[in-house]
């Protein structure tokens, strides 16, 4: 398409969207888990290695995004590169990952504010914030781009600044083992993937950029910022609190770093940043996932009930179902304390998706060799093949990582059950849905202007 | 049916529907249709609730829609939902996501699921 659009997004938005979607509040807990497996101060190195590997996945996504710049993103790429069934299964699993991240962020938010203001129960915080974001979404109110942009940079800037302050105040920095690779270092890298989860969710915005190169550039800049910010955070955390395993039960490592850096102000500033980060995760997650569910219902991959719109042209049923599911999952996680299960499952699913991105690059080069590619993946075909194998291994490792004292990998069981259910749904339920007689498009009664 | 005939049918459906006119009152957009096989440009303009269409380029478009002419014709004549070719990668759109969704909703409200 050669014509130029009247309104387009700038590179800054590509960076902030990529960084913002990856920077969930649960990343603070993920950093603690990475440090536990890395054996302490070398957590920063595990996060850096995970970030470098993800740059190659980013290169795959850049090629796929340039090939088919579409909000349907993976739905299109996998359909073209493999087939419709695999595309649907992957899309559903991917969508569930968004719900996991929302639930995990709700868990962190609840613990943060029950620590900051103990008089108000954590579940009430979770319900209130989730309800507020769902309500604003259902009214068609969007968090302004500037607010979304600002939050990502404030979070990453705060992490860098506070972490450097903690490091500057720590005595005898030379006594620590910054390059010590423990026996579980591979697990540490596998879980480090979670820190970057969602960086590629900027690709569905491809249609809103005039220059296709903005997305790859945005992703790479965001990956660099995330690696530096969370690398420094893990370093500050492990230096200030060398007995990392004791942090695992605090659930609020970011507040502890805030306290160490700037006392009471640091504590409250971190609580505020956690709130805004969780809210942008809820907002971005519900907004994109509800539109995705709507699109699947429109092509009859889900019951048409999910394509019903409210008076403000928002897919209300899809939105409410996703918000309700996230809330129920958040309650379960809050009472069981099994947040590691979500981190491991999220890291596993994303690693598999990155492995699949390598497969898609190779497959589409063969199936559609003449189609224009504004961006080419690094080192084709050798690098995509190597990266595909590495991410497959990291995904298996993340799912095999124990989630509790029993040592049993519940994330693997959960992932397997979810996958089987999605395969059954795609092979059995969707063909029946597509056979149904088409009905009329519905908009709720009493809707404004419709 | 040609693409222009399909667009004219779409325009009639939109303009005859009072609820759609009301819904589009605050939605003024210029849409360029680019059939990637015939390169025969068409346009669709929504201006304060009233929709019009024609052949040729449009200045400063808010949205660009690219697909084979047969698919564009099927979409604007109601034979096919936009979602199916869109999710298959046969229909590429450039523009704001709210506008893309609005266009899909228009087809949903005119022709149903």
C-alpha cells in the first residue's frame, strides 16, 4: 500500500506499547524466582541472556508482521504458515495467557495494597480495580495513549533509578558473585523469558503505523529497556537481600527495593507504580482480548453470543466473560498462593510461541516466497532453526519447573489439559458452530445511538 | 456484481437505516479501497452519518483496504463477513483499529452474522 494515512502512530508508541505490555506487575515476583534458580546475584545475567534470545524471536515477529501486518497477527500467520486448526488452538492458548497475566497482576496488586493499607482486604482491591477497568472498557472509555505511554517509561525509569540508588548505598559490592552460574541456571533463563512476555503484542497495532519499520525498532528498543530495568532490579534485590529464598513469601519485592532506595516515599511511589502498571495490564489485556474474542465469534469459532455489542459498540459479553474469568482465577491464586504456576505456564506458552515463530518464518518463506518482506529475520535459515530448538527446550524446562515443595510440575499438567481441551473444541465444537444457521447481528436494546 | 455496484448497495443500506445514520453521526472518515489484483481504486466516505462511494482515489484517507476485487465485492454486498478474509490474511487494512472495527460492525448490523 503506497498511499499515506491521515493519522498514524509514532515510534514512541511502538516502544511504549511493547515495553508496557511486557512490564506486568507480576514481573517483580518473576525476578525473585529467576534469582532463586540462578542462585543469587547472577539473576541479572539470566535475564540478560533471556533478553538476547528474545531479540531473535523479535526478528521472527518482525518478518511475520511485515509480511501480514494485521491486528489478527498470529491468527493469520499460523493459518498461512501451518493450517487453520493449529492457528485456532494457538490463538485460544495465547488468549488464555492474557487472562493468566491479568490474574497474576491482580495477585500482586492485592498483596501490594494489603501491605500498604492493611485495613482494606486484598480481594476488595482486586475486585475494585478490575471492576473499574472493566466498567471503563465497557463504556468505550480508553486510557489515553499518552497515559499508557507514560506509564511504561515511568515504571522502567523508576526501576532503573531505585535500583541504582540501592546499589550505590550497598557496602562491599565486591563480595558478591555476579557471574556465578548455579546448577539451575537453565531454569533461570527459562523463567527469565517471562519478564519479556508480551513484548510482541505490539504487532497487532501494525495497521496503525505508516512505517512498518516502527514495529521492529519499537520492539528492540523496548527489549533493551526491559532487560536493563529488570536486570538492575534483580541485581539490587539480590544485593540488598542476599537470602533470596526469604523474599519468595514477601510477595512485594518492589516495595522492599523502594524502601531501601528512598524510605517511605520509595515505598509509596512503588505502590503507586504497581497500581498504574496493573491497571494498564488489565486495560490493555481486556481491550485486546475482548476484540479478539469478538473476531473469533464473527468467524463462528466461538458462539455468536460473544459478538454481541453494547450501545457503545463494545463487545460486552466477551469483555465480561474475560473479566469474570480473570477475577475467579485471581481469587484462586490469591487463596492458594500458587502464582508460580502462572509464571511458569506463561513462560512455557510464550517460549513455545517463540519457537513456533521460527517455524512460521521458514514455512512462509517456502509457501509464499514472492510476497514482499519489509524486514528479514536474522540469519535465515540457520538462526531461526537454532532459536526454534532453543525456545522449545526453554518452554519444556519452564513447564517442568516445580511450583511447590512437592516438586510436581503442575504447570505442565495445566498446559497439557488446556491444550487437549482446545484441540477437542477446535475439532469438534467449531465445525458444529459453523454449520448453524446464521442469525442477525445484535446490539443491546436501549443502546445509545443505535 | 461489480465492486462499485456492491458499494452503492452498501451505501443505500447505510443511508436508509436511521439507526446507522445516528450511529455514524460522529464518524466522518475517508476510506480508500485498493483491489490488489485489478488496481482499480474505489472510495467510501462517511460524513456526519451519510455514506457515499465512488471510483478513483480519495485525498488523505483515514483507512486503506486492500484485497482481491472479488473479495471486496463479496464483503460490501454482504455475501461474506470481513472477518473471514481478514483472519486468513486475504484482506489487509491500514488505519485505526476503532475505525476498522466500526466498519466490521456496520456490515454486522446491515447483514447480520
